[in-house]
């Protein structure tokens, strides 16, 4: 654990305003999918693991399973063993009988003069089938193959994901805002020989050239040893090429052209084992290499379907809008798979929430009749700053709202509740991770009261526990922070890290599993990597990461990835990145570097280092500041004291630094940074 840990039992003072309850309105409870408090009893550990049958029963199975949980390869849990199903069938085909003319996807392009698309389930079915035909018959893809997608927020992204799922092909979607370098590394790690991208997309009023990013990705993958044979290019405007990047003959193909040969082709969904792999989602960890988080078909899909129904409270007649990007886990689970599995109408939008003006989001909500809304604290802080009175100008009515991705300050929560929700919507603060597939802590909105700034207890079936560094349980109400763990496995939990079981075992279980040979799930508490405190009522308050991960605007970035990017610049000797507090984004990276002997600090060099981070990792990782310092504060054993740098950036107390190898440098850095 790094030195910035607050998970080792530090005292945590709970402020009085954080302990207020807010009760769900009767109008919400009256229509909620889940109002029976007995659900918690049904999902108690006494009923584990059979209770999860209720999740799996939300899906259509080609073959029912015989074993709910197989622990023989602990901690790689196998759920619903013996079962067979297809995720694409469950998200599309099975809804046709009842809902074929209902909107599956509302798509809002960024330019406001382009029409909104309302794609029905029937239309989605046709497009998924035709796309699957291209993947199967033109590309030769079959179950178990991996395909990398780097698609922006257009309907072609969920269509391509569902087409892969139809064939049992494992998709690995890389966030479109990531650099070509980052995408190339993920292509290589996953062993994909096909990249599916788009020529261009809109952001902030500009049509960005995206094909060029794909070209870099293919080159990077090739250098690492992974050949990409085909690049399939969706066109933002079908029939027109909106990129300046040259086309490479025999490698680059327009999807629009290929699809013509497969018009109205029907592709039978491949019946897959429940334990087959649905997708990989790369996320940052403590080391430089991103982890390919591997999710199953049956366990994952049943988990997100149940959570969409019970925690998101989606009914088929609702219009549901999760503002995340599908390139992150939130989008996979709660824009695509969960909502579509339960026949929802899900909204996706291109561009930024605040472009062309601060009213955009509320205008979309009004026009589409959105009644369930899902976003992050960073977005909420942004709305509050850029247009605090905007929501009142629009005639929309939310009954349910979600906050996800980072801790939310009680003040920001209250603005969300009062101004965005107009005091009429329930709010769920859902705590979870890429690895966990779906929610871990949240209130059940039709049952439990809300508490501003607190995620709530474990959702039904999830049993959290807070452990200190020695593995002792910190009781609820003790007012002490510790490492939050989950006592039991659950169907949405990742299967493993792609090609790296050892890393899976050591990262999540290394600290607390006492017997690595045990086949008993009770011996394998899942360590999330967050510090948390639990109040006497069992409500969990998440305090932040305990490892070398920075949460920027709800996006996880590995400090090592940013530091390695800085070290690609010739002059840089050492680099250390810390999480600096930010009014809107929660935290942002501040980068400290020291130079090799004889190299001179300059503004140009700082810009060069900053650009390197954008190029290697992506624009979201661009440091707020690059501080070129004379030396790094270090322990006598040579470890960089990031905690000291963080205190300087955040204008906090640096504490006692006399035991450092070079205490004098601390004051020099403080003066340089704080003036
Ligand atoms: O630190 C927690 C924070 O985001 C991390 C997971 O990031 P990622 O895998 O990218 O998934 C984001 C979407 C679920 C967690 O370890 N986090 C997530 N949700 C919350 C949160 N922190 C506080 N409150 C939340 N509701």
C-alpha cells in the first residue's frame, strides 16, 4: 500500500450533516420494482449462493444450469455452471414479440440540427444481425476470438458489441478518448487481429479525426508483436469518409460497404456456456500495465439485469439516460447490457453535456421524456457551476437519479436532489468498480432512505466488511476507516484478469486470504482497494483509493502509467504524480519531475512533458501542472514521498519531514509551487 493510505484504521470524524436521512417519496415507492424489505433476508449469507437463482431467472437460457456456484478453481468462481445462453439474444431477440416497435436506443448527435434517432428493437435486431454477418462471414470470427473496438458514442458501438456477443466473440472496447498508443497496447494484450473504429465523431463543436488514432494503435500493436489484419471503419456519415487518414488497401474496410452484401442476413445466436467470456475491459492498476478485466456471459448479464431492474428501477415504459461513455464499465453495464436485457429504452448522446450551452442536458431530458437519469459527481459539479439555475427552465420530470464513480460531497448531493431532481426524485449513490460488473453498495430506492454523501449498505446479495491492515474487522459505527472488502463472491464479479491469473489473485486477495489452497469462498474476501467507513446503520461511506490509482472525474488512471509517460522525455530523471483536489473533477493529476544532471527547466520542457502524457495515455490524463523540481523528497531508502508532494499541491500540512533523506528540498518545492 502506498503512503497516502487512509485505510489503516485512521479515525474518521463523521459530520452531522452527513448523517441526515432523506426518505423516498410515496409516488416513487408506489411504482417501484422492489419494495419488499424481505429481499435482504432472501439474500442473506445463509441463503448463499442459491439466492442468486433469482438473478439468473431474469434471463432466457437455452439450457438451464446445474450448479449455481462452483468454487473448485477458487478464487476464479464459476456461476451457473452447465447453463447455456446468448447475451445478444437476451438483449434483443427475446423482446421482439412484445416490444419490437418500442425504442431500444435513443441517439442524440451533438449537432443540434441533426435529427435524433429512435431505434426500435426491430431495427436494432436487423442491424446487430447484419453486423454479426460481417464479423462472421467476412472476418471469419468465431466464439472465443477477441476483437478490439475503439468506437465513439454512436449507436454503432452497442450494435457492434451485441454483434460480437451474438457470435460468442469477446469484445474489448477501448474508450475513444484514449490515445492510439493506449489502444495499441490493449490490442496487443488481448491478442485481437481486428480493430473496429469510426472515421470521426463530434466533441465540443468539432468533428475529430478518429481513424488516425486507429492507425497509430495498429502500428503500436504491431511493434509489440500483434498483427492487425483488418480495420473495419464505421462512418459517422454513412457513404462519406470524414477523416484525412489514408486508407490502406487490403486492411481498411468501410462497414457501410461490407454491410451491403449482408442486407437482411439473419445470424443464429451462438449458444454459449454461462462461463464463456462476454468482454474484456481494461482498467488501471498499481503497476504500469493496464489489466484486462474479464467478464462472464451468464453471471455478468444476470447481475446487471437484476441491478437495472431493482436499483435503477427501470420499467419497459421508462426513458432511461445514463450519461457515461460506453467505453467505461458504467456504459457497458448500465447503458447497454443491463437496460437492454430488461427491454428498456436507453439514451446515448454524442459530445459534451455543456456544449453548445449549459441547457443541453435538460433540453434532451425534456425532448425525450427522460425519467431516470444517471451521472457522476464531476458532471453534477459541472452543471452546478456552469448553469445552476438551468434545470428549472426545462420541463422534465425525473423520478430516479444515480450518482456514480467518485465520492459525492453532501452539498453537491443536495443540489442534485433539490435542483436537478426538483425534490421529487430518489437518488442512488452506487459504489462499484470495473472488476465488480455491477453495483456493490447502494440503497434499494423503493425500500431504504438515502443519506447524502453515503453510498448505502451492500445491495442485496453483497456483504461488505471493513478490515484493518491486520485483517481485523472494524465494526460498524466505530468511526474508523479501513479497507472495504466483500465477504462473498457474486455473479457479476470478474472471472480473472485476462492471461494473468496471478495478478488477479494477488491484487484482490493477496492481503487477506489466509489459505491460498482453500476452496471455501469464506476464505477469499474480495479487497476493492478503497478506504471506507461504515456508520452504525450499516451505511458505507467511500473515502477513496488506497492504491496508486487516481480518480480523475470518475475515471481511473494509474499513477505508474502517467509517470512512465513522463519518463519517455529524454531530460526527465524521475517523475511522481499525485492527486490534487479540484473543485469540479474531484481530483486531477499534478506531476512532479526532476531532471537529469545538466538539463535545464523551462516552460517549453514542461509543455513537452505534458504532451507526452496526453499522447501516451490520453487527454484525460493531462496533468494540471508539471512542476520541474530540483529533487524529489525521498525516504532514506530512496522512496519518493508522494504524500509530501500531495500535501504541497493541496496546501495541506506536510507533517514531520525531518527523517527524510533530503528534508531541505521540501521547503524549496513548497515555495516553488505555492509561491
Ligand atoms: O474509488 C472507487 C470509485 O471508483 C473506483 C472504481 O473505478 P472504475 O473501475 O473506473 O469504475 C467506475 C464506475 C463504477 C472505485 O474503486 N467509485 C466508484 N463509485 C463510487 C466511487 N467512490 C465513491 N462513491 C461511489 N459511488
